[in-house]
C-alpha cells in the first residue's frame, strides 16, 4: 500500500540550490515512488551555531510503496552519494533529508522517529510544509498554521532565483 510522505530538505554548502535540485531528482527516481509536490526553495538563518552559511530549505511530498525503514535507508544513500559531510553537531551540511511525516503514522524505533521530533519548532520546515499542505495536522502536535503562529520569530524567506539562466 502506498503512503504519502513529506520530506524535509536542507543544505548550506556547495551551491545549496543545486544540492536541493539534485536531491529532488534522486527522490523522484526512487523505486516505487512518485514525487507529487515540492515547495519553493526558502533561504533560512541557521538554527544552531550562527557562524555557518545560511541554509536553503524545501519540503516535498512523495507517494511511495517503500516502508519507513526502506525509505530512511534510501534517503541516507542519497545523502551519501551527494557527499554528506557532518562537521559538527548542528553544523553545516551538504544535504540533509528528513522524513517529516509518513502518512498519519507515529513511528518510534531506535532508527526513526516520525513525526520528526523537532519539526514543530523549525520555521524552515513549517513554512514550506504549509505552502504545499495547508491545514495539515501533525499527529500529536497540531496544525501547521497553529505551530507557525506559536513561533516567536521566523528567519525564513522564499528564495527567488534572480536570473534563471544563472541557476541552471
Ligand atoms: N538550520 C536551518 N535554517 N535549516 C536547516 O536545514 C538546518 N538543519 C540543521 C541545523 C544545523 C539544526 N540547523 C538548520 O540540521
């Protein structure tokens, strides 16, 4: 049975918009998986240490027959193949792919917690999610709009390519 799955994407190294585009292509090419929607790209201030570049973030919606664990492994493979480097906790990264929501399932295993634990307080997840899934209720947390209203501040703006030829 296929499920609808929301994935958070983030990058702040080596042409983040290219990293996000590459990851979206790789997600669309996963077996038994379709890429149904993707948000705009958002520029965001880092949560965590401030002495790192701003991030580019997005959220996409997949429909997949992959199990949660199979999908997690697939995301880790995409991260590895794009060259995941993790320099420090809460530090800069080439590409980070997180399972935010897997249908309306709550999953708690050693490897995987869904809904993603920190999504309720992450502006860089909530704003793009609200764009592609307005009214979405996150199990145990509330609606995406309620969560956004509870943020003290947001540091996220839609990112616009000034010259589409340049970003190609
Ligand atoms: N901050 C922002 N703005 N975007 C991210 O994707 C992101 N990812 C992270 C940490 C380092 C916590 N901060 C982030 O993993």
